C-alpha cells in the first residue's frame, strides 16, 4: 500500500474522515480475523471466550496520506451499532488502532517483545483524545502520550470512518524507524467491536504478519 | 509471594445491620466523581439477593484451579446513585409541601433493597446481616483475569489493589470476581474496589469499617499472628470461615456464623431440636465446615451459660476493644494526615 503525498495539508481537513481529500488516497481492503485465543495473556479471558466468537469485524478499508510532516490512516468498516457512550457498566466502546514497529525487528504477532517495541496509534469512540501506545509484548501496552496522535471518527449509516494521524518524526519510545525515508514499513490494523464485548486483546486484527506501506516521496525529496 | 497476609474476621452474631461501616467507608473513599454508586463495603440481609442483585449466581472464581466465566453486573444491579429533587425541597420555598423524590426512572434495586426481609415463616422467620468487602483473596480471581497486570497483591501484607495507572477499564476483573466487589468508575473509566484502608494500615490504624463498628463485630490483623484474635478464631478455634469457599480464591475475610434462636413448634413451645436458621442454608454460604464451627460456638456458649469460662466467648465478646485490631490500634486522630 502506498501513502500518497499531499504537501501542506490542512490538519482539520486531514482529520475529517469524510473530507474530499481522502478521495485522492489509494484504498486497500484488508481482511480481518479474530485474534487467536491462545495469545490472550489472561487465563480467565481464554476460559470466558472459549465458546464466543472473537473478531466481529470481517474487513477494513484502509487508506493513508502524508504531507511530509504527518502520516494519517483512514479506516472504514461496517458496524451496525455505534458504541461510543458507556451507557452501562456492561457496555464497551468501539475502537481502532494502527500498529507500527518502533524497532526494526519488532514482531507484530505478540505486539512487540522485550527490547523490540511496537507503537500503536489508538482511537476509542468514548475518549476525547487518541493515545500513542507502546508495547513490548502482549499485555505490556502503555500509553506514552496523549497529545501526539490525533484522531477523529464518524459513524454514519452503519459504518465507522476514522482518521488516525501522527507526526512522521515524532520521537520518544513510540518513534517509528525509517518512517519518511521512502522505504517500506510494516503496519497492522485492529478493530474492536464494543457491542460484542471486544476490548483489550479481544479484537479483529489484520493478522500475524506486517502489512506493507510505502510513503510517496515528498516533492522536495524527489528533486 | 505474599510474605504476610492481613485478614479480617466478622462475627455475624453481633452485626446489627446499622451500616456504620458502610458509611465510614463511603465518607473516606468513594466521594469523588464517578464513585457515587460505589459501596466498597455493603451490608445485606440474608437470605437475600444481595449487592449486586443475585451476585451469587454470576459465576467467576475457580473450579479445580480453572478460571470460571462470570457475568458482568449492570449498574442497576448494584443500585445506581439516585438523584433527588434536593433543590426543590431545600430551596424551592414550598415548605412542607415539597417531598423528597427520586428523579428520573424509578429504580427497581438498590444496595440494601431487601433489608430485613430474610427467610422462614412466622413464627420462625429469620434473618441476619452479612457485611461484605473485598476479600483480598490469596488467589485473587481479579488479578488472574486482568490481561494488563493492573491488579497487584502487595507482598508485605497481601492487600489486593487496582493500579489506576495501568487499569484501562476492561472489567475482566469484575467478571471474574465471584464476590462481585469491584465497581466501574464511568467518569474515569477504570475499576475500583476496597483498598483495606492501606493508608491507615501503614500508619498502624485499623480499616475504618472495623474501627467505626459500634458492635465490635470486626477483628483485624495478620493471619500468622498467634497472639492475636485472627489466628485464634480462624486457625485455633476454627469458628471463622470464608464466604463461598467453593470459588477457590481463598478469601482473607472470615465470618463467625450466626447462631439463631430456637424454633417454635406448632404449640408455640420452644423446639430445641432444630435451629431457626437452617444448617443447610449456612452451609451453602460457608461450606461444610460451618457445622463444626456452629457446634463449637454452642459448646462454648453453653460453658459460659453454666457459669464457666470460655476463652473463645471472651475473645468474641471483645472486652478490650483495641485488642481486636491485631496491633493496628493507633488512634487516627493523633495522626496528621496529608493528601496523597
């Protein structure tokens, strides 16, 4: 998949999932599946979900754009129920995240490993701010920043459209190596269907292998 | 590994259901936004449906060491924090015409909804009060359930705490806890529960629910302190038992089961052959060991009735209030408390 470059994007337009800008992006349809129960770090979750289906979302349409400064993903998926308010204690919110390697050899399958972190740009329908998350293995995810990742979601006619963006050059523990050099980087997508009780490791994901993303070189870089 | 374990014993023969413990806890710990509906300590009438409603049918815990699925209680099953027309009543200028009323939808449950209903038929009706708090279990189902390791059991005293910086409000702990003593804070989107008043414990002060109890119901201390009441009641006399031991979490809150008055027979005479609270019912709560515990209590009570002495009865009476707290008997008024 390629993220086209549009120099000088207005951030408000970029973060609007319904903005015409996004018609200029390539769209990939990525099939999703439920995360394997054996990957759940909690024996309780393994027992409680043994007979329940994990992975309520079958596929996601992914697009990406950048302007040389920030990279944005647009995710669109079908969801008959908008779960954006925790109206009771047994309700969960819809959520989505894009995962990127924060170390060259970081495995996506286990959400990184000790010393091999991954970063996730995480949006949840009931939270005002998106989160930049870093993980070094299943169950180790921690929020490292709440002001670096910007996201916005719109639910309309049975589908969510969500844009998740971050600076290409953001430092800190969630810095992504090689972003912006024109080389291919890996990414993964996860969708949580709150109405089905999906949260934490219970989600639909793009699978145990990194998807490939290249950033179209910026005009200045090209010259 | 837990090096030492703090514990609590509650003598149900002395609990009068006054809820002083409940309020002592409420005033200390659950007054912030998002905590309005929380009662880390509840007192319910038994037999009864409890808090949350029918919590004993919600699963969780372990069977043969394997985690058992549990059901996540809804807010209304705990009993929400009802809103009242306080402004009308106190400031509306309507005098005695304004009545205090719950605003919005009429609730169908609350944290003490079936108070004093109990069981049995006249003239042999019966009930007793069951105060409940987090059991600070030796094998906490909540801790095992959390995929984020956001629940910790402190090695130095076995207190089980939710790490609010790690918790993301996924509520697997609430599902897995067979005692349903964990609440969800909708304002902060995280789980919260009894902390065994650890900031008091660290200053040598017993938890508020224990210290404030007018009935001297609650004993506090380390389980291995052989000179203190906890060890004597649990290990030596074996009259203090965990609630629903079948869940396999090994609670560290124990109960001295209630001895009820004898029954009346059809002629209205006292029938000493059967207890008013059926043994089967107490066994359903405290396991088969309750029968021996009740027998011991009866024997020792009879000893005192016969003008003898009983170390157990002296212990349970709690002649010396401070001796009930296993060394955690410092007066909180002598401490300069600072906000965290």
